[in-house]
C-alpha cells in the first residue's frame, strides 16, 4: 500500500516529536513513523538544564547562549503541547562547587554559592514519559508504527519504505537517534550518520522520592520523577548494548548517597539503559541534510535532547518552510562537518 504525506519524520524520540509538534502547530501535515519501542529519550531524567550543563561541560559562551535560547522556548512549547514543566531550583553539591558557580556566572547564568553547594533557578525539568505521551496525543493518528527500511529520492520528492507500507513525501526528516543510516540515502548523509558516536547511558528509577529538586555532584545526580525519583547517569561512549549493568548501577547509587550526604538505605530501583548519539562537537545535526532538496536531519543531541528539543524543532521547521534561519541555526547545521 502506498500513501502520501507532505512531511514524513522518521523517529519518535524527543527531537522527532518536537519537530513534528512544531510543524503541527504551524498547520503543516506531518506523519511520524517509529518502531514503537523504548528509545533513549525515555531513558532520561528530562533535564532542561542550560546552567548546570554549560558549567559541567565547560561550554563556550556561544554554546551556553544556544542552551539558554532553547530553554527560553520551553514555557510556550510546554503549554502548547500540554507538557508539565517543573520550574524549581537545581543544586550542585561537593566537588569543585566554587568552580561550578564561577563558570555559571561567567556564562551569564545566576548562581548562588554557599560552602560546597551551588543553587540556580535557571534550570527546568520534564518527566520524559509524560512529555512524550503528551506530544503523541497532540499529534494523534499522525504517529504510526513502522520500521523504516529505506528512504529513496524520487523525481519529485522522497519514497519512505517501511515494513508495513510505502510512503511518498515532499520532505523527510531523519530523527533516528544513534541508529545507522537506512538504505537509499545519499552517500553524504550516510557518511554523516555513520560518524555519529553511540553513547550508552544508564539511569535508575526509584519508588522512593530522594530529593525535592535536582541535586547533582561528582559521579551522580538525583532528581524527582513522578511519585519517586531517578538516579543517574552513566555516559559510556562506543556502547550500543542496553542490558542494565548492575555493577555500574551500584556505583551510581553509592555516588548518589554521597552527593545527598545521606547514609545508604535499601532502594527499590529499576535500571534502564538507552543509546544516544553524539557528533564531534557535542551539538545535534539539525536542518537541511547534504543529500538534496527535501531531506532534513534532527539527530545526535548527546545528552541534551530534552534541553534542545524545541530549538531543534524550530530550526528544522524553519528550514522546511524556507523561513529565515534562527541565530543559532548555523551552530546546528549538518553542513558544518
């Protein structure tokens, strides 16, 4: 069976769904195709944390400005998509607290330092499960199950071949995370996708609430999640396996108790692992792909998928519609490599 959709988005992780929702609220017809399995966007703490991420990664002023710009898109985006946005303090404890605070302030973020603790009100958080479900609900039957096997150029657009049907589209957005390139894509696009580095990340979901807000420190973070909490997270470059590593989990829990300054106690915890993609500069590929007209990318945000989702969606939607690019589009342009 062959059907037509103006814009087909391959992948229903945070970048794919943010792009789809941005286009949807601009009145564009979209279809999101996804295998329906758990993806890395669900194995996350939902951090929208420009201040902490910029300080921890020693980001450049340009990267910090990009992080802040995407954070500032979140309140309107969350309201439109009915995503619950938590706006509460975020804290760093222990380690180089003075250095963390100094880097935040140098990059233009507010931070208060009290001994070995740094507190900022610049960071937000979402519950990934709720946020993904809200965007899917808003898109309705525009999200369909299917495994894309090939994407091929046609005389006047693109043909997306899935295991269930064939789709014709004017534009295709590749939002496939760290997955390799499917058949039929232009060589330049295949090379870019093959260069994406997989990074395995593991988190633990606890039934107990361990902190009222995000608390970070050397080796771990703890954050509220639903009625419980989340402990994270590993960053393991080069790994694609998703079976939980109990030894790594034990190290995270021990580090979490040290960060909280509490005596360890038994936890009911479910370990999950997902695989993210990362580029050489740590920023996603967002915008027109180097493979001909009508092909776009929304890929490889490293650990900042939730932070950068609305900005990536805006950049890709602007490129599809031929609008003037946002000031940060060049930093995400797939053609920069």
